[in-house]
């Protein structure tokens, strides 16, 4: 998935073996099935109700009293628990299977709701069963699904149940679209295709699909592979589509130059420009990506946003989808993900996604340096950086990955996101390896070596996909081997620990330096984060002046220094005051006005910049050129 920089304000091996065993044991208890067929209909788009039918038939000689159908609690690539079952309605079951277009009289099969994600259907002696339900979807995102009068766009995990113990079985899908709506996904082979065969449920839900009358498709080829840019524009394109396709090709060329040719024949960028939709999103899949960009293709911000998301998601073709943490496929959708390596899966992808914009020629050196300065600043200014390690952030993925919290939390003070944290570690690790090996090796080599060892050369460890997953220890070993030096101290202090990574040493290796100056925006410290629309305090920093003043989350800021403030003026008014002098401040809480006194502290927010070192040696300049070029 993609996280935007602006949103960053704020023993695994044994465990995974247990998870896999859990899945296998379940499967062994189940009767064999000879067929699992899904049908997806959308007869009334304005209702936002997808209609799903699942037919299952017992294999010859098998018997079973019941089959359990289960809705995933979450979806690969997004780790918050969303409980997709909440949008399921009108679940019905019948004994037998009725062929398409036939009229059948089928007996009702009794259903028991076992828990909040599972429906048990009694077979009552029948050798097959048909389950039908509707599922509501009106969110255009990489995680949810949307059906409305414009289109259908789904992420399979949010609409398709699996049969417990049969996630590994091959499945068939037939889609019946509204008249004149065309279907496209990363496994589409012909224009009018309506049926797909998938190796297992995990691949079925790895295939997000767009169904609409008016999407466009442009193709290009790189190394003999076909790339499709499918665009569904809900706003003005301003003639920018050809340029978008050319720039996507540059990204593909830069990333395949690093990794080598991918193993697929066709890859599909499914891109939505959706002016009125919520914040953008991107989601990685084996042969496609979903990109949802707020705004119109004609708008510069939406255009560059789509490319930056594409660079990130395409990098996931290797890092996460194929070279994957051992916990990431097959999945257990009954409990939250537990992995220590989201900082590798998402953080290194964040680092490379941006580096690739430079390598593709879409960013200048200055743009990359500017990004790296803001990236480091975002992490080093966050109080959670000194409390939560990259590994702990990974384990906390279910809390941090976009889940809403009904209760107030202190996460803004205690947590960091594994996206930017992992990206800073990627930068430092990459530059240290380049420095240590005098440019003979890099983090690129670590990832390539891992891809080869765990994906290409390892025997298939599960039903899900080729190769096997890696652990935190595997990555550490590979990094040390490529660096030619023992990196265990690095991992102890900066990955499992919360020490400030050696930015200066790493950047100096490529003739760069990091500078730090008190924040121009917040020269003195109040410790307040404000929602500038509602004027509510979204966070009060622990140990800050605002906390000393007795302010708390949810207070509505009214005035500073007896001057009424708005979202536009509060910072300017605040910054007129000097530290160490009491300033009257008023907030509204529980329908009362509260007068408090705040005394600003010295700077604790800094602007970080990555700059060229004036005295950089020719050798470090050469290392920098190699790093930027790839
Ligand atoms: Zn991602």
C-alpha cells in the first residue's frame, strides 16, 4: 500500500510456523471438493449491493455434514482489521447447484452464524450447495469495493467469502456485468472475457477488477512484457494520458533495470482519477495495482501523485508480492497479521519508490534531496521515534494502518509508521553498504539476492505461491553477507532499538550531509497538533508546554494571548510570542470556556535538509552518481 508523506505527522519465525500449521490442520479435516465456483452480479448498481453466489461440490466418495463460509477480517496489503462481514446481508443457502439459465427447485439449506465472520451451511445429505449473499460497497479504495451507477470496482477480500479449509483449492469466477459495462483486471486475456480460473482463493482476491462502460486502456512493452495502463477518469484529462503512459514506462524501465525482467507476461496499472473521492490509495498485487488519485488527470498534483504511487506499487511486484515475509501468504484472515518486517516490506518500498522517480528521470537530484530531508525530519521530529522501533511498528501494523480509533489514543506520541521509518533505514543501510564496499555492492544487491534465494530458488513451501517467505533474521543475514561485514549491531541499535540512525556517516559516503535548524513553522514549542478546520486539538505532546497548561485532546482552541484565532491565524499568532513567558490561552471543553496559561518551550521541531557537501571527494561523488543512476 502507499502512504503519503503528509500523513506521517504523526520470535516471528516460530509464530509463522504455527500460523501455517493452523491452516494445514484445518484443511486436513475437510472433505475434498471437486469445484468452487463464484458468480458476481450487479443487477442494481445504484443500491451499491454486489450479489455473490458461491457453488461448492463434494468430490466423489467424500462426505460432509456442513461447509463453513467465512468473510476475511482484513485484506493483504492493508493490515487494520476491517471485518468485511459487517457489510454482508441476505445470506441464503440451497442444497444442490442449478446450472446457469436453468430453472431449479432447490431445498433451503439451514445456515447457522458461528461467529461474526462465519456462516455454517448444513448439507443435509446433498453433495453440493449454493450460497448467496449481497455485500454493500461504496468506497473506492485499494481495500474496499464500490458499486454505483458509474462503475464497479472491487477488492476481492471485501466481497468474496472463502470456504474454511479450502482456501488452497482452485476456484472459478464468472462476472455478469450490467449491459455495455466492460471488465478488466490484471488477469484479463481478451476484451470480452467474463470467466476466470484462479489457482486458489488468495489469487482470486489478489485480482482487483474494474467494470465500467468508459475506461480506457493504453499498452506499452518493456523486455517483451506487456504493460496496460487502464484509466478510469471521473474528471477532465486535459490531454495528459499519453504523457502518463510514457512516464509509467520510464518507471517500469527503471525498476526492471534493478530487478531484471519480471516473471509475468502482462501487468496492469488500474488507475482512477476521482475528483470527489476520499484520500488517494494504492494497492499492490501480483500482476496489477490499483491506484486511486484524488483529483483530475489534468491537475498537476493528481498527475504527479499517480506516478509516485505507481513507482511504489510497481516495486511491490518484487518486494512484498514475491519476495515476501513468511507471514504474508498464505494468510490467516481470522486474526491480525503478526510480522516484524513491515519496515522492509513497506519501508524499503517507500525508499525505493522515490529513488526510482529519480532513476526514471522524473525527479531531479534536488527533488530527491528535498524528499529525503523531509523524510528524515518527519521521523526525527516524531516523539514516537524514541519509543517505538521499526520492528515494533511492524508488529503494531494492525493499529497503525489506517484503522479508525473510536477511543482516544496516545499513538501520536508513542508510535511511528513503518513506512517512513523503514524508508530512513533503507537509505542509511543502502549508503552504508555502498560506502563499506566502495561501491561494489548496495541494498539493491541485498534485495536481488533475497529475491533469488527465497522466491526463485527455494522450493515451494505452501500452496500459495512459488518459493518461501523470509524472516527478519534471513534479511539480516543477507544484508551482512552483501555488505561483507557483520551488521548485527546495526539491527540491534536501529531496527530493534530506537537510536538515531547514523545519517551523517551514511550521507557522507556519497558526498552529502544532513543539516538541522529550528523549524521555521514552529520555532518555539507548544506541543499542540491542531485540526485547523474544527480547531480541535488532535494531540498534546507528552511533557510539553501544552500538557503543563492542562490542555488535552479534543479541546477547541479559541484564543492565544487574548487574540481570537482561526485555522489560518493560530500559528502566526502563536509565533509572535517568545519562550519562557506566560501567555493566556483559552479553549472550549464540555461547553465551558477554560482560561489557561501556556509558557512556550525552546525549539523541539527542526527542519532537516540533505545537501551536497562542499568538500565532497571525487570518490564519494562517483558513489553518489552510481546510487542515483542505479
Ligand atoms: Zn506499499
